[in-house]
């Protein structure tokens, strides 16, 4: 069974978002959860591999969620802009 774990870094980055961005993030994560349950990957979700164990999920035109995969567990690491994603990938290879 696949499991989603929310890390404290994700919670901190989520607190910095506007209410509208928080709502869009929640909707994207609901779609991600549905994708895990059904096994089908809708193209509009923008879920793609960006590193050997890290994935990116598109929230909107400027926000992304970083997800780390370990076996059947998916860790929500960060929600932020493209620059935040690049910074994270540079610091945590």
C-alpha cells in the first residue's frame, strides 16, 4: 500500500503561501492521491521525475511540489517556486 508522509519542511513552506495558493496546492495533492490509488497518470497533473528519487508536481504556472519517493512511501518535501525547487535540488542531491 502506498503512503504519503508530510515533512515539516513542507508544512513550513505551505504556511508562507497565500490562501488561494494553499487551496490550489490542496487540489493538486488530492489529484496526486487519486493518481496513486488508480494508477493512471493524467497529463495535466504535471507529475514528472526530476532526480533519481525526487519528483515534481505542478500546482499552477509558478508553484511546484517536490515529492521524494522511497519504496511505497512518498514524502511531501517542499512547495515553492521554480527557484525554490532549483535551490533545493542544488543543496540536497
